[in-house]
């Protein structure tokens, strides 16, 4: 039976196993405690601490303490999971699926999970299917940034603010401290399966589908795939017509609701699919679904499924540190010749070219399931961030030769990667810039 308690119970779980780098966990917990003690509404909170947590103690603590917030501080190892401790203090990894299964049992009282650990965004993707609000880190986070985020987050909760405001204040605290990691914490929200809207967007041609759309947009006057070369929307059209229409569509469909599943239908240019995904970001609780041809049959792809272990491999890389990064992701087929031609002949002087394909190969074997598409979109985002930071690039020139569903999912996850220019294939060996916008 759930304990009747008017206070919000916050369960702090910490682990720093042997042979892992030492973290300032005690300082983080002290600062959280101080933030709540000085809070305007401090009487509404109760802080419980568990240290050197093992998987068994994790489960037992949630069962016994019935917290509303579960906060983990420690190490994360990406897809392998969070680093808890075994009975002799060594690392024992717990992956996202195991954590999601545990939190599903306690979803009646756990409303927010904070994973203050490196690369824990991967776990949030799975846990958000069970818990309303989940915060993770999309890359390594330094001790001081982790502490600043926690202080800002609990300062806001102590002042009576909601989880979304608290997350934003936590990020602001990192920024105000002069630390360049304010974009590392990521908030994910659980989608409501009962809230679904159908959005038809006609790009290359106009089609009809079996369902009735909640909203329909006709962009066919701006795209023509039969023209020689193909006609694509220019930047002015995107700025004045297409992007504003997407924002209006989002506002109309959501009507203040962020936890929404959006069913996307239409024959879309890949740059348009990327822009649609970016408009309905997963951090706002939007789930995208699209009908996609997979291994010879039509399947319904959703952006919220558990990712597989599919990854890209970089086939070709050349260039140097500089502003313009040409980044090509080829899934549907071999685009290396066309991308090489673009790199050598464009009026833009690209600093670096990166060409990547799935480890499984290109064509039909590249993606065997919806889970592969989600995994590849997550890994593509990680690769983009890696090369952008490593080579000091501020402008990403993105070439996609991929399924529409993948482009939607990648757009949905593409945050804080600077200026992005999406390209469209218009003729043999001819990619042209189609859409430029700044991510935030």
C-alpha cells in the first residue's frame, strides 16, 4: 500500500564503485539538502539518502520509502547502464530496460527520476515510458556542473515550481556559474497514449490515407520531384511559409498538451522530415509515429520504442578544424560519390567531411526494425556532437540519404548543435542546400 504522506519524499541514491573516478557526491547531496532547508516551502519535502547503492538496495529503497522523486548520483556508461555497486563495492551495471521495469512497478508514486550521471540520456529514453518526468545527461558532466544543476533544480522545487521549471532553472544555474555544460541535462516527458493527433503534410505529391487527419498541410506548390532538376523550397519560403505553418500546426494540435503522439503522413522531402521532427521535440514529450516500409512490408515506426544496439560506422573522413562540417548519413544506399562531389565542388569551403553508414550495411539490411531506426538516430546525434566539438565546427551541413522515419527521429533529437543546413538531392551528383535554421 502506498504510504499516506503529504510531503514530497526525495530519495537520493549514490554509488561510486571501486576503481572508478572519485566524484564529489557528498558535496552534491549536502547542497541539495541545503537548498531544501532554506526553501520557502521546505516543510513539504523530506530527503532520504542511501549510499553505495547495490541493485538490491535500489529496489528495496524505492519499495520502503515510496518517494515521489528518485535522484541517482554516480557514473553512467551509456548503453551499458548506470554503475551501481555489488556486495564488495565493485561496479555492477544496470541497463535502461531493467530500470524501466523497476520504475513501472512504482509509477503510482514516483513522478520524477533524475539521473545525474554521464551518458544517462539513453536510460531516460526507456524510463520515460513509465515515469512522467525523467532527467538524464547527454554527455559527460563535470562535478561542478552536476552540483549547480542539482541546486537550481531543488531551489525551484522548494519554491513551489513544477518539474519543467525546475529543470530549466537547473540548466540556468550551470550557465550562470560560467560552466559550458548547460545543454548537457535533458528532460524527457512521458507521452499520453490516449492523446494522438494525425498530421498530413504533402510535400512531393498529394496523397490520401485511410484515417482522417486532425490537420492537413499542402506544400506541393513548393516542391516538384519531376522537374529537371528537382524543385525544392528556398530559404525565404521556409522562413516565411513552411516553418511558421509547422509552428502553427504544433500549437493547434497540442493546445497546451505536450505529452502527445503525432502520426505523420505524407510524401516528404528529407529536409522537411528533419524540420518536422525538430518542431516536435522529444524533450517536450512528443512521440512521432510514421508508416515506413521495412524489409518489404509496411510497419508503424514510433520514436519512443526501446533502441537496439545498431550504430553507424564512419566510412570516410577528411579535413581539419574549422567552421563548416559536411556530415553525411547514408542508410538507403551508397551516397559516397555524390557527397564527395559536393565536398570538392561546392562554393562553400567545408572544413571537414564525414561520411557514415550503418554497421549492418546499406539498403534493406541497414534497418531491420523500428528499434534500429531509433538507435541509429541516437548514435547519429552523438556522432554529430562529437565531430562538432572535436573540430570546432559551428555550422553543420547535413546530407541525409535515409528513410523518412529516421529523418523525423533525428530531427526530434537534434538540440544544441548550432546552425544546421539540410541538403536535398536534386539531380545526379547534385545536392543543394534546402533549409537553414539554428538549434537551441
